[in-house]
C-alpha cells in the first residue's frame, strides 16, 4: 500500500509511525475535527484506536484497513466515525 500524502514517516511528518508493527496514525486539528483528536490503525491485528478531544480513547476491533483508508479520505471524520465505525465494530474504552 502506498502511503497517503499526509501519512509520511515520522521524520517527515508526525502522522505516521514507521515501526515494526507499521502503526498508522492521523492527528486532526481543531479546524479539521471538533471531536476527534487522533486515529491510529494497527494493521497486523486490525485494531483502530480513536482518541477524542476530551481525552477518552476507544479501541475498535476487527476493523478492515479499507475502513481506516476511507476515514482518511472522509470530508468529516466525525460523521464518518458515527456512521461507519461507532456501533458497527466491537469496542472497548481504554482510557
């Protein structure tokens, strides 16, 4: 998979963690999202972690990579999260 333009190695931009697990991360400014601070995807285990601006974090299990990719392309991450992730995938609050 080719990295998206805003997903570069950490040395270039802080939206991609290039590690053994190849964890993908995208942070959102206040202008980009009023509720979501960051999403992280762990392809090897299909986990999606969502951090909200209020500080709470949730892990969603068995999320296909395509869903993460679609989230990156969404006009509104909040709307995408509400309709395509929340209540669709099993989740647990992690903080």
